[in-house]
């Protein structure tokens, strides 16, 4: 839990592997239904202010980080 405002909680979750809706299902089972879910990072790549659904080219350092993460 990162922050609590009244009955609302801001929770940070890190997954190494997952399926669609797993975060929603896990938190709902714990009694915390999810109203909004925001991805802030994908592997070693921080998404920053990139809009949902938008694409961009990875920089050379980002490609290097991804390759290192997967052992290439």
C-alpha cells in the first residue's frame, strides 16, 4: 500500500509474469475491488507520460536494457 485516502487505497504491485485481469482478480479476492489500473513500467522500461494505446520507438539504451533483462 502506497497511500490511503478515506476508503480508497493506492497500491503498487509488481508482476514478473501475469495474465489479463490478474491484478483485478487478486485484489478483489482480498476485498479491494479495483476502480482504476495504471501500468507505469514494462520490464525495465518506464512509461512516463506515454498515453495508453500509443506506440513509440525504443531508444538504443532501452533495447539494451531489454536484451540484458532477458539474457541476450
